[in-house]
């Protein structure tokens, strides 16, 4: 009987907690979730353009550092993985020479890349959609 009475008291004490409204969210998300949400929002126009053109599979990615430098840590590595997350299910190939390439290079970060690509759309902020120019 003591155990049954204990359960009843616990249930009575928990009911008001269950009925209480949840605390208001102030300040929004902080940390990794907000970074990924911002990345998704920032890459959304690029993703829409790629989808509208029927692009699938592997897409080149040209960022502020060479592919071999993406094995470490730091902002350029984070930007690559944020782009990969936002553009999934496409697979990004760093410094790739695929038919389609996305760039993530601000003007001061721009590196030399093959000239055989034409800008399809400039989204600003260093993000561009490029397509390999056809041979004459």
C-alpha cells in the first residue's frame, strides 16, 4: 500500500508540470544548428538553380583554399562542409572539374581556375554557378 500511495503522490505532483506551458524561446537557435540553417538558406538559390537544370550526382566546388587544405580545420573547411550539407544530395568535389561547378570565393579569396567555365548565375557574396563551356 505504501508503494501505491507513493505513486499517487508523484502523479499528483507531476500533473501541474505537464499542464504548464513550455517556456518562451528567446534569442533563437545558437551554435551548430543555426550555422547549418544559415548555410541552407544561403545556398538555397544555388540548389534551386541546380535542380531546375536537372543537375545530379557530383558537382565541382571551388572555395578559398585548395582541396588538399580541406583536411584540417578552420573557416574554409567549415564552409565546404556547410555547402555540402546545404546542397545534398549532390556531392561536392573540391577543386573538381565537373561539368557544373559552384564557387564560394569572395573577391579577395579568388584563386586561379580553368578558363573553360562560363558563369551561369552570380548569386553574390562569392557564390556562382558555373558550367563547363562546350568545345567549338
